[in-house]
């Protein structure tokens, strides 16, 4: 599992759109598996779960991205990639997870 957490001074909607468009156009096998958006008062949260095939690992990898903002403050991003390892009892070959997260880093 690979994780990235950041706080960003960016427009929430523009950032979300850039992430969705960038991930989907970054790989021919990328798909948006599901999404969730909700708000409470002046806080809002968006969750996106992407999946793609990892040629390096020979398997499918998921990337969950969560954006949270309270009022007009910073946008907090948490991204976790999983599923790219091989092996029954130990994590071997996690290249696919890191590569998926690296694509997100490029977009930010």
C-alpha cells in the first residue's frame, strides 16, 4: 500500500476535475469505479476510487482519493493505492501501487 497526504491552497472543484481527468487520461485501462460527494454546513468531501491495470506488476491496482475542505480553507487530500502487490503472505512487487500514486503526484 502506498499513501500520499497533502494540504493544498487550490480551488476544490478545479482540483477534483484535474485529478479525475488526469487519472482517466493517464492510462488506457483506467476506470472510475465509484464516487461519493457530500457536505455538511460549510464542509465538503469527495471520494473517488480509480482502478487500472499495472503492466509492471501484472495485476490491477486501485487508487482511492479523498478531498476534504472546511469553508474556504485548505483542501486536504488523502490518496491510497492498493492491490498492486503479489504474494500470499508477504507484499512483493508493489511497483504498480507506487506508479499509480506517482501519476497523481504529477497532476498535483
